[in-house]
């Protein structure tokens, strides 16, 4: 084996802290192998990584992870006869991730899937190569999607008439906090517009969480978040307090399984329910 590559395991490292990168900057998780350069990349605020494979028992396994997405392409700049094998490329990344507490989910001749927990972030890393010495690294940091399209007051009215409730994903809180973030304003304004246009309507404002953490803690958190929404509508839009009543139900009413970040993000919501 070429001496440069025989020491490459020591050259692979994971930097901290992890942060979003501009396209074709150095990878935020792992640096390049020697004699490789970045030939292209894709960065998306939110996307999905889908991986299918058959495990050793012959069971068909499907993984779908969603969140911040970065795919980096590496080309081999050395002599063709001395190009690294797929096994060498994969083993370097496997050992680098394992050194930080990560693990291998699956490895085949052309693809390896790894996972790594870094602080509060969970990363899923897929390396693909075609035996040419070139390869790509796809990385997804699990997180929920920012909701940019909000229900209008007219949309809310239709939902309330059809279902007796309307669901809102555009009210944002920091993790384990109940202070409403500024980017929630548009959704709250549309809620207020609906209430002003339907002065006879009285509603419950219901806070929902996922199942992360203790149930009792989430119960109180969901109550505080619902109360924060009620207070915001009263203080900023002069909605009569007697028309609003807050409730928190923790994780008791999921709309999706809490087995993935995507499912959990669907369960973290605020609902307006007709009395």
C-alpha cells in the first residue's frame, strides 16, 4: 500500500463545533483523504436521505432520514494505478466515525451507511464509491423543517368548519422553551384575523409536544406554550380573553409515530379547537 494512504486513518478527523457550510467549503464532519479534492457539492436547508439494503439475515431494511443535507463529491488527483480501493475509503471513514462514538449501520461493496451523535445532533452519513478512487459523502443532520407557508385566515375558517380545529406548525419555540420566536408572527396574525372575523367563536388553544423527555415535564411545557399563544393574541391583537382557553396535552395526541425526527416534528404543534 502507498505510504501516503497507509497513514490516512490518522488524517481523518471530526471537527467541532459542527455548523452549516457554504457550498464546497470543507466538509463540517470529515476532511478529505490525501490526494483528493472537492469536485462539487450540494447543500440544502432540508432534504431526505433514503437508503435501502438487505441485512445479513436477508431482511429488507429501509432508512429515511431528514434534515439539513450536505453532499460532497471528491475526485482522486493521484496516479490511476495507485487509486484507493472502496474498502480503504470506507474503512477510513468507519474508523473516524467510530473514534467519536459513531457506528456502522450497513456496508456493501459500493456504499457504507454510518451514524454519529454529536452533542444534541444526530448525523447520518452515506459514503458511495465506484472503485475509481472518487467518492461522495452525503450527510444529514436530523432536524425539523422550517414551515414557511402558513394558513391564511380563510384557510383557518375552512379547517374549523370542516374539522372543528386547525393545526399550526408556524409557531416556533426553542427546544424546551415556551417563549414565542419572532418568526411566528405571520401565523399568529392569521389566527387573530380569523378570530376577529368570527367574533362569535370561542376556542381552546392546545399545545402538543413529541415524546422526548419525561411526560410530566412535557405536560407543563405544552401548557406554557399554549398559554404563551393565548397571551400573545390578547396582548398584541386585543382578542377578548374570555374567548380563549389554553390546554397542554404533552404527547397524548400524536399525528405521527415518534420514531423519527420527521415524525416528532409533526407532533410538535399548536391547535385551535372549537369550544
